C-alpha cells in the first residue's frame, strides 16, 4: 500500500521559534542546495544569523540613540496620535513637542533599503498658519520610537495628516513641510473621512474586532449603510495605494498598519506584483464566528492575504485569522500561514514592546525625582494602586472600580491604607456611548468615595485628563499595584511601562487575561478575568499582601522580558521577517508553472496536421463553484455539468477532422455520457479505466489482474464516516472509492479524515496493494496502477487503431485539474530528452481490451454496487477467442495485439508543439498554468476561431484557384 498526499503540504518549521529572519539582499542561495560557502541554507539558519547580526549591531549603536523626552501630554495630542493604535498606552499616544530627530535623521549609507510605513495617520499634527504655511508637531510614540531602532532602513511615512486641505496651494505647502520630516500626506475630503474613518473603521470594524458586535440599524442610520461605508473604505484605501505607487521605488519595503488599511495590500499588489508588502494589526483579531458576521468578510480577508507577511500581537489573533481564512474562504491553513494554490501568505505573531530604556533613564531625571518625592509625601502610609486607561468601553474601568469597591467591603482594615489612582484619558467625547460611559464612571466613583471616604481622604482619585511623560513615569515608580482590567485589548503597553519603571519598588501587576500583554507578561503578573468582580477583588488583596521575595521574582521575570522585547526589536524583527518571506516566496515561485502563452499555443495548433486534445472535466470544463457550498455548490459538484459557454467551442472543435478530443476524468461513465453523449469525441472515465468513442460502446482498459475484493470493506468505513461527518459524501466507482469532506466543517473534517486514515491503515487495506490518494479535502482508495498516465498509452493505442490513423500526432494539448497522483499524464507526452539526460519512463502503446457494454450497465437503474459486484478481472490480452464475463453486464471480445511498430509511430511530437496545462493548481508537473476554467473557455474559443479562420482561408484559396 502506498500513501500519496499531493495536495497538502505540511511544513515542519516550528512556528514557536523566534520570528527573526534575514534581509533579502543577503539571501542568494536555494535552500534545497547544499552550500559550503557559509550562506544560510535553511530558514532556521537565516533566522539565527539575523538574530546574531541584530545583537552585534545593537552593541555598536548603544551609545548613538538619544533620549526621547515628552514635555506634555494632553487630550489634543492623544487624538493626534490615535492613528497608530487604539489599544496602546499613554506613552504611545503622547505627543513629543521638542524632539523631532526621529523623523529627521539622515544616514550616509546610500545602500540602505527604504521602508515605507503606511498608516491611517501620520505621526504629526498639522496646524495651518496661513495660506501657504503650516506648523507641524511630531508625535514620538510606540511606532515612531520602534522604527528608530531599524537603522538598516531609510524610513518614509505615508498617511492622512488629520486635516482637510481642499485647496492646491495649501496641499503643496503641506507636502513641502512634511517632506522635511520624511512624511508624505494622503489627502482625504470630509465625506470620505466621515464614511471611511468615522463610519466603517470606528463604527463597524473596531467594535467587531473587540467582540462588541456590529451596530444595530438605529446606529447605522447616523452613518448611512454598510455598503456606502465599505465603498468609502475601499476608495480611501485606493487613494493610499496611489500615493504609495507614486513614491515607490523598486526594492522598497511597504509596511501597512492596522484595520484602517485592510484593503491596501490587494490594491498595492494589483499595481505591482513584485512589491514587498507586509500588514500588521494592532487590535485583536476576533474568532471566525465573530468575523463571519461582517458583510464584507470575504473581500477583506482576500485583500489582507495579498500581503506577503501578516502580523499580529499574539498567537491567538494569528490563529483566529488563519481559522477565518480556512472556514470563510475555504483555504488551507498551515503552521506557517495560509496557502492558496501554491502561494503562501505567512502569518505570525510579533508582540510589540516599548522603548524601555527611555523609561529607565527618565527615572533619573531631576524633574521625575521631584514628582516621585511629592507623590510619596502625598500618599505616605498608604499603598498606591494605579490604573491608566483611555476612557473607553473596552478598558473595563467600571469593572475595575467595582472590584475595588468589593475589596473595600470585604477588607475594612484596608480602607484607610490603600488608594486607587485612576487616570482616564477622554476620547471620542462627541459620541453618545462614550458620554454615557463617562457619566457611569463618575457615578460609581462618587458613590464609593461617599461611602468609604472621610473629610481628609478618599479611596479613589479619578482624573479625567492626561499626564505629561515625566509625571507618568514618577507615578509608575511609586505605585505598589498596577491594575489593568481590559475587557479586550490588542496589547496594552501600560503594563510594560509600569514594569519598566519598577526597578526599585518591584510592584505587582494585576493583568486582564483578555489583554494581549497577558501572553507575554502572564508569568510574572496576576492574571484575572475582569468580568469576575469577586476574583479581581481577591487578587487585589493577594497583591497587597504579597511577600517581598515573591514580588521580586515576579518583577524580575517581567522586567527581563520588557527590556529585551523592545519596540525596536519588534520592528526590526517584522521587517527582516518580511524580507525573508520574500526569499521563501521566490523559491516557491520557481516551482510554479508559468502562465500558458495562449497565442503561441493557438499558432502551433493552426500549423499542425494531427492534433490531440486531452481535457479534464471537473474544475476544467465545469463552472467554478463556491468551495464552501453556500449557493448550492455542493449539489452542483456532486452532479457536474459542462459549462454552457464551452458547448459551442467544443462542438466546433469536434468537427475538425484534424483534431481528436479526449475527455479524461475520474468521474464514472454515466456522468460523461450525460454531458458529452452528443459530441464526436472520446470519453475516458474513472481515470481512463473505461473508454469509448461517443459513437461506440464502452470498453475497459483496466490491467488484466485488477483485484477489487477490498471494495466492500473500504465502503463500510466510508459509509461510517459519512454518517458521522455532516456535509461529507462518498462516491463508489467501479475502480475506486472517494470520501469527500470539502463542504464539511474544516477542522472537524480534518480530524475525521485523520481518523478515517487510521482505520484504513490498521484494518481493511493494511496488506492490500492499493493507493490511498489524499486530495486537499478528499481521500481516495484505488488499486495500484490506476492513474491517468498509466491508462493513456492504452487509450492512445485504441484511438489510433479505431481511427486508422496513418499520420503521426504532431500537436498535443493536455489540460486538467488533476491530482498529483495523476499528473504522470503530463510527463508521458514530454518529448524525448537528450541522451545525457534520463528520459522519462513511457510505456509502449498497446490496445485495450475492447468490451461492449450493454445499455443496462450505464443506466441509472443498475446501482453502482451491483455493477461493481458483477465486474470480474478481464482476460489476458492476446487471446483470440470470444467469451462471456456476465451476460447481464459485460460481453467482451478481444482484439489481437497491435504491433509495437504501429504503437511507436503514434507520436512525432516536437517540444514546441506540446502544451501541458494545470488548471488552478500551482503545484504541478505541467509546463504551464491556467488560472481557472474561465481561462479554459478563452483558450478553446481561440482554438475554435483559429480553425474556422483556417477553413475560410483555405476556402478562399480554392475559389481563387
């Protein structure tokens, strides 16, 4: 028994390895070739080398980075930076009004690659001062400071400047001003901003990605319909793409950011397929069950998959994305990403960090020391708990305060010994939901302070404003317990900032398990479910009473992580991984057949004298179907029909006396009879095991001693798993059995398939001479030797014998969506290679046993099981007597063997006259590729027109003579 798995490719790379990789300009070798030059041969070797190079470069550059300082932080600056990440910390969303060298640094190395960072908002705030003058304020936050560490690249920023500039004079002036900061603006009008940013991004995508669901119709009425918002979203993304295209130079790396630009990778690839494109999401990505409620789910997933590398903060988000692509798009998920017909989009987790050195150094500044001293005096004798959040529904501020209230209720002795400082930065103050949240928080705080406060002290200090960077660092440093209770957060870097500032105090971090940071800091933090108020209250008590040695161990674990997994390391890792992904893609591309040159194929066809066209049926001559079966595709696939737009071209080609057409399919005879009975062609059913000209009877081409005794035992296994797997089905053919789970639940179907294979291997076929062929979502059991390539020589011999063919075949076109097991048909027709190269093995052309099949055998009235039971092995080829296998089914007569000389004279094929084409299978042994059955329609139509034009030309010539 042999096991063939041609349509699934499982990589054995460990996805848990560090996501580090090489720059493309350092990769020259093929990973499959042995190489003693020192160049890394494998992906792992490249990752490890890149990791060491980054460590070395960091040691050289440690003294070069200047301290980035923030003098103030305000709601205005928060809004200016909200383009980057709605999930991030106060440090991330703060403005830097004094330090601009992050966008102004120049590097003398002309050889550096350019990095185009594309985000919804530029890292600047632009204020118009006159008709042609602008004042710019640079925001140095998470992404900006992260990219300062990627010195291998020359960074350019592309995004919306946050202001409406309708006049050309103002636009030119802003472009000139931003150019000095290496920023390039995208100009969006007010209507686009309203529909795209306020509508689709903030009203639909952001709530959905945070598990808040889609808005109801009453909310939709304020920002119009889904479709109009999505149209604006696509238009805005296309405007971003046009700006990128305008400034793109070959070799640039394009890094797209966040849910605002999910449509951008597709737009970029449509403009330039060779563009290096990465996309990173800064929010959570929801489970497939949530994402599938989005009306535009298909387009967005397809668009993101156009990127070469897709990144997320955590493995959970990456897993959800792959699951959505698998369940919604019907694509194949692998440990490395998502695969679509040979093209792999790599999907990986890249947890972002902070510039930890900036916080550590800030603690030594005099102004920070002064703040710390003031805070210690202000809260002397009391433990300080701290919450720093945007005033947002997902941050869990009400849950946090209610948990603190419960703690005070249950622990009266702590009421005058602990204080909660809650910094709540207002955001989207014009949105009714946020206004309601603000009132709710104020009401709860007032009630608790009134209940547990005194004339001189209150348990909660609530601030509806921001703090400047120095005050924030001081507050982090004096805090005993940091409380992060996000209901859903992409990462939440407040926890990182707190850890970075706790070298002296070694405070305790209570962290929501729904924050992305929980996967990175979970070992040193106390993880809680913020919805469980009792659990959070208990964790507060545990943190306040934690022994010093445990606090120190927890802090040390998290401090090491925060100081090593910095924002600079995050950015460098993603960009280098993107470059390495391009290298991998180039290696894969070399294995993908080039597109069929249709004009050349048609020209060669017109100039040949004896043509053979071998056509597959399913997914080649049939209409495309929805792989998830939403529109009755499963029924259509179970009863395949010839495309209506192929009927006329096929009929005309069949009328060409110089052309022989063979439809070669795995389907049974009745399917081919139903679709092609009226055409003048040859039909080869069940992978060529049965053959007939449409004007004749079916005959068998099966090997003489084909043993089918295994069928019943395999059939019982297939029936059992069909009953247990909804929307699966199996087909019982005369030479094989197929179990298909294409339309079943993806994960469940895969598990069932694995279980089914184990049953087969250990049971009914353990000692049988069978092939088990695994398709992408099917399992086929067939006898050894039942392949299209093995049958084609016998088919060809019968066609030559039947037609009395005297002139050798000088043109072959072979097209199909064949399993790899059956792609031996492509190599069969390959012309003989030079003597120094081993020629492909090819069987001698011998005639089949021609068997007259009664009408009963192909009618629907006789079950497939009965036909299979009545079948017996055919007699040895070469006997000259007549005999009966079964008078009800088969009446066989044997034809004398064709001479080997006649068989060898069938083909006179030059390499330029052979065209093998795989349809929609990029991993193929075929010479060429056709994208879909639509391309097959185009090709056959062109062949038809060529033949008709040739006839007209010949007719005109004869009339002229």
